[in-house]
């Protein structure tokens, strides 16, 4: 992560600051430039200080990790805009901030009418020191039993209300979109079994 700085003894705590004609305060999510990095780092401002006799502004940032930066790497169920909260904090210069961004809960992210370049979501917390995730269990769906990926199309069974990926049940997205009433393989099997004549 960029800009690991010691906090000097002569500091003044600030409630906000102006950078590139925009006001920043604690709690704001930000994109931070990293030297030689292809994409900016994402963090949340925790504290703001004016440091030294010139009042140079530093911010304490709680970093978000991208899946490929964490233990195990990116998985099939990770969304393209998914991040992990962390307890990894650093101080960096306010001048390294590119812009504000928004890190939503998964529920809020799903409800967005338009996902912009500055929209992300987080549902896990990652602890780099122990390489652990919290929560360590989340609901799983489909026959593949994977957590929900908001980027992946799914269809809901009208009987059991379980969600399925088309490819996991040998359908295409186009076929699913044309259906007015989808019945999953398990419900179809149960329905067929109930129709079989009894053998006395």
C-alpha cells in the first residue's frame, strides 16, 4: 500500500480538508495513487492531520483489499467490483488522493440503477496478519453451491425459490430470459415422482 508515513509530533487534527476542489472528511472512501500500480488503491479515511510548520495534510486510511491481493486470490463468486474491508491502516499524504469513491454493502450495490467507475461493494473483512475472512460462512446457491456473485446472471425456481446459474442446469441465459415460469431440476423430479402411479 502507498505512502506509509510516520505521524510527526507536531500535528493538528482536522475535521475536513479541500483537495482538487472537493471536500474530504473522515468516513469518505477514496482512490489513492500507487506508484507503478495499474489501478488505484481503495481506502476509507479514519483520521486527518495537518503536520509540521507548513501544515501538510496527512490522512490515516483503512485499506480495502481486492480479491487478488488476499490469500487464495480471486474466486469464481467474487464480483468484478468486490473489495474486502481490512484492519490494515496507514498514513499517507492527502496529495496522493485521486478522487472519492463509494464502497457499498452488497445489498445496496445490488439496488444501484447504474454502477459507475467509482462504485464498489464489500461483504467480507480480511485480516492480512492471519489471512482470515469474516464472516467465514455465507449463503450458497445453485447446484454449484457458491456464494452469490452480483455480476453473474441467475434464475429463480418458481417452486422452491432457489437461484441457479443457467450453465449449471444446462441452459443458456437467452433461454432463461424467455421463460415465464422456471422449475429447477429437483422440483421437476419431485413433480414427476408424485405423478407416477402407485404399485400396490
